[in-house]
C-alpha cells in the first residue's frame, strides 16, 4: 500500500516536471496530440494535463 502511494507521488512529480519543461519551451497549454490550446479552466484544474478535452479518449 505504501508503495502504491509512493508510485503515485513519483508519477505526480514527473508530470509536474514535464509541465515545467513545456513551460520553458513555450509549449505549455498546448495539446500534445493536436497542438490546440488546452482550455484555461482545464489548466487551472490541473496544470499537468497534456491533452485537450477532445484528445483525452
Ligand atoms: Zn487535442
């Protein structure tokens, strides 16, 4: 159980690092799949999202 918590924490950290890298490269806020803007509300809820709503599934 503790290992699961640790794994989730690690995955979260990597997601945040990824968001920061995209921020540095000016790619933050764009969908990695289609290149469209990810909605600001979505980014407010979770700044680590990498796909827009239409590319989620
Ligand atoms: Zn998209």
